[in-house]
């Protein structure tokens, strides 16, 4: 009879702090250099751990990439929710605040790296079903927050455009990701500001 899937993993017991260190260090590399250009040796060297430690925690680089995406989005989700769902702030102001904050952040970073979700969508989504599914789930969560904010604004008559909130939210998310790509090419916030101006002057009216 063959070995069962429940056979315990051999080797040192995985350490949670090592796992977190790998995700942090490797996540930074994936964001800066991309998935293909980042090897497992690069990841363990950046985390200052033996190569074998990687496989104590992750079955493959693909699984590692999925966890990095989860960590990246999870680290930003609380702030995303606080800005877009604040009941004490008018919904249109919430949206404007969100984009203003993101533009300032990209300016501070020198218009490099962009959004990891967008970067990996371009680079990995066609090759990895695991990472593609992960990205899709996070985009749905992000779009849902835009959708609720837009629905609130329509309810308050701050947006007279009566297109379905979900449709407007998807346009907002897709257009923003495209503007971020142009930002990286131009090394300028002009594509971001142009997108936001167009949205608020012509789409969310």
C-alpha cells in the first residue's frame, strides 16, 4: 500500500516566525522584481534562512505566491475598509480620499512597483490557476467595497448616474489598475490624476 496523504512531514518542525519572515521578505522581492525574476534562493537569502526552511512551510513557489498575495491584500484591507466604509464621511468624499491617499503613496515611492495584484495578474494569471483564483477573490472584495460606496452615493443622490453600482465599481477598479500601469511607464502621477478627474467629472455624476 502506498503512503497516505496524512503521513507527517519529515524534518524540522516549521516555525511560525520563519514563515512570516519568508512571506515578508519574499513579498517585498515579488513586488519589486516580479514573480519570474524572484527565485527561491533569492527569497531565503532575503529572509536569512536556510533553503530547506522554505519547503518546511510551502509546498511550492506557487503556493508561496498565493500566500504572499493573501498577506499583501490582508495588510491593506483594514485601511481600505476604513476609508471606503466610514459612515461619518460622505461616500463621494470617501472615494476621493481613497484615490488622493493612493496617489500620494505612489508619489512617495517614486512611481515604482505599482499594485502587486495588478502586477501578478499580468505576469502569472495565465500560468497559475492557484494564484489566479486568489487574485480574483481579492479583486472581488476590493470591487465590493467600491460598489457599496457608490450605492451609498446613489442613495444620497450624490451620484445621478443610475447605472448598477456593481458595473460602475468594476469600471472604477479596472480603470484604476490600468492607470497604475501607465503611471509606471510615465513615472508620473498624470495618468492617475487624469483617470480620477475623468471619473468624478463624467462617470460618477
